[in-house]
C-alpha cells in the first residue's frame, strides 16, 4: 500500500472526521453567549458586558461584575437590529434607542429588574426596555 510520505499515519486515530457535528455544535454555543442589556437592549456577549460594561447604561455598573451582568442582561430577547446612526434612524426611534450609541439592539427584551435597580432608574427618570414575561402576550 502506497503512503504519502508527508502524511503522518500516527495522527489518523486522533482525527475523527466529525467536522459536520463540530460545525453544528459551535453555532448554538456562540448564540448562547449573546445577551441583551435589559435597559437599552444592546446585544453583546456576556464576556463583552463584563469587560466593557454597557456603553449606554453606566448606571448599571456591569463592568467587571458578573453578578450584575447576570441580573441586568438577559438571553431572553427577540430580533436584532444594527443601528449605525441612532439619531437619524426611524428604526432607532421606533425601538426607542435613538439616544443610545450605535450598536446591535434587540427588538424585544424579556426580563425584569430587581426592585432596587428599578427604583434607581425611576428616581433618575430613566426608562428601560425590558418587559416581564407575562406582559409579552398582551
Ligand atoms: Zn444598556
């Protein structure tokens, strides 16, 4: 049997050709990492929220705080819209993100802030975009 000299036979048992399976597995795991800020709805990965916080919501103090990131961002959101120029975009106005920075925004966000955070936002006259799950069907 002819063997290509550059072909390392020892590697063969370690390379199961399950490329298809691997490719399918990588999609849900990367989707799973995406979360939306519950106040402004910007969509980023959990890691990005921890590293950078939310650029629109410094008040939430997400940066470097995984517990706050868990409380104030959610994986339960629907739709994504890239907003390049929020002040000049009807989509941004419709989503009520026209005062926020350019980015990818969720169309609807399911979640509820804790009473503490709600009170803090309320006292500053800040609105938030997430809605509790039971309100979504109304
Ligand atoms: Zn935000």
